[in-house]
């Protein structure tokens, strides 16, 4: 089956702009989680969506938001971009049954803010 | 709160020798533990997980990990390292409760020398 698809793979934005990243999970998976990876902070949890509802949220400012559609595809949005938002953004797909599966990750979107 | 420690930033091992990448964790309830590998400019690839049952877990590419509850450890091992195993390895934990986000360690760069 197809894996987790993240688009675009690379983005360059200017400070103050906003950006939208997309994630299509594995077919049948209803949970999508987002993580930010930077050299300084490592991998940090942003938020998780399940059946169109945000179920968990990490410790990020309100500039970071997301949503999930009825087909489980998810988008995350970052407004008023700052240089420190430059990172690899990863999404993870899971069926979140009774016991967790392996959380399949996409290849990520590399965001550079200049 | 849950946390993961990977005490070694870098592990070097000769090809053909056994390798160990260390991980210790802290969670309030029962842990779900994961190992992921990341190659340059790529997402995270799932290697193995411990949910319940046998303490020795076998995963992809010949890797295995041993869950040790008393030492709160989940070290990754492989009997014979390959040059192609050189990559960044992440240990992750989540508890068995309602918070489904993964907490990652800081990562260990494994270099297998020919």
C-alpha cells in the first residue's frame, strides 16, 4: 500500500509569510501527527488529529495550527514565519487501534525561512 | 511527563562487529517503546516496537531490542554491523494512556567503519 505522502518536499519562504504543508496518510489510517525536527531541539511533537479532531497539542505557539479533512488528509499552517521555524516537518500516520502500530512517517517537508 | 535519553551522540563500530545503541526512558504508566532510523534528508523509518509480551523484540534489517523494566532501558542491538547501517537512530516512547504523542530521544549517529 502507498506510504505517507508529504507535499511539498522543499519550501523557501520569507519572514512574515505563512505556509501550508500537506500530509496524506496511509489509506485507512485515521490518526495523523505532526513533528518538527531541528538540529537544536530535535524532534518535537506539534499536534495529533484523529477523525478530524485535534486530540493532542504540543508546546508550540498559536502560529502553528492544523486541520484534518474527512478523508484523513491533514494540513498544518504556520503564520507569520520566523527564522527559527526553519525545520524538517514530519507527519506520521497511524491506525491508533487498541495497541499502537509503528507510526509510519513521511519523508518530510524541509522549510527554510529567509 | 514522559522522556527519553540517548546518552551517546555518536557510536562508532567496525563492520562485522556487534553494535548497541542505548536508550533509557521515563513514563508514568506502562511504556510503548519504538526505534526509528533516519537517513540524510529522509523521514523516519520504523525498525521495531515493544508494546507488551516478550522482552526481546526483533525488527527490520536484523535489529533487535531488549526491554528491561527494572532498568527502564530499551537498547537497540545488532549482532553484525553493516556499513549500510550508518545512520541516525532515534528511540521514542509513549505511555499506554490517552496521550498518544511520541517523545523522542536526541538521536545517536551510528557510523559503521569498513
